[in-house]
């Protein structure tokens, strides 16, 4: 018992050191992938292919998530607003929630869960087949050739998905709040202009853009450093989704806090 207690601090220090090492290597992978961004001709074809792949696998799920999500928020907020006698403010609250928080997070989690898992498995398969080592032998940097286009593709698709989430969520909320609950269309949309500012949309799109970079960087890093064998690839996919979710939520908190200091909310 005493021996296990003495080993506990050493184990915690080793785990902390390993976590810091992996965080540093992840940041290096991200920065190295962005370093050769200017050489567009080298990664343009792969970028288009990855954009099409990510858009194809995430477009339908994002619609299936955004519409019921907006409807659920509208129903819950509308019920509370009706009890308070402020049912006309449901549209404003729904639109503000979708634009400020829900849309970028939903887009990032979809890119991570659907597209990021595919990127991780692809990079992991290349790793266990020694394709990455073969590229290095031929003088080709695998980060520049493979990671760079995936970073920009994920950020671009995440930006577009964020707009789709906002549109689909507001339409879902409009249907249930206006058609089902009887709120006038003018009242549904009128209050949104009083709560929202133009910088709100800009920070939302910026969040989605940054979250796309994070999802692709984590997916590529986990795949390129996975253990050999199918089990190692599967564990890398699982870790990529979990780590991306944690980093995205932490980054969202930091960006939201900075934004609210620079642009106080309007009442």
C-alpha cells in the first residue's frame, strides 16, 4: 500500500509530461502544416478533393442535427416566454443562441466526428503501411503534402457548415414557433436585430474557421502517430474525437470571453 502511494506522484508526473509532450507535438504539426500554405500549387488538388469529401459526408448529418436542434430550442424558449408574456422574443433568443454558440460548435463537432475520424483513419493507415516514411525517404515532407490541404479543407468546410447550421436551425425554430405556437413572423424576426450585432456573425464564422483547423490538426496528428495495427488506428480515431471536443470547447470559452470584453452584449 505504501509502495503504491509513493508511485502515484511519479505516475502523475509521467502522465503530465506525456500530455505536455503530445500538446507540443500537436502544435508543431499545426504550425508546420501552415508554414507552406503559400505553395498552393502543391496542395490545391488534394484540397479540392478533401473539401468535396468533407462536404459530402457532413452536409446531410448537419441538416439532420440543426433542424431538430433549432426546433427544440424554440419549443423550450417559447414555452418559458409564453409563461412570462414575452412570446415575441422567442425568435430573437433562438437566433442569438444559434449564431453565437450553437452553430460553430455543431459544425466543429460534425467535422471532427464524421470528417476527422475519416482523416485519422486515412493517416493511420498510411502510417502503418509506412507510406509516411517512404515519402520522407523520397524527400517529400508528409506534413506539407498531406496535412496542409486537410487543414484548409476542414476550416473551409467548417465555415460553410456553420452557415448551414444557422439557416437550418432558424428555419426549424421558425416552423415550430410561428406555425405551431402561433407567433407572428414579424415578431419572430424583429427581436433578433435588437440582440445581435454584425460582429456576432463575424466571431461565429471565425470560431468555425478556427475549430476546423483544430479538428484537422488533431486528426492528422493522431493518425500520423498511432500505434501499428488496426487496433492502433481505432484507438487513434477515438482519441482524436475526444481530444478535439475538449480543445474546441476550451477554445470556444476563451474566444467568447475575449469577444464579450471587446464587444459587450446588447440588451
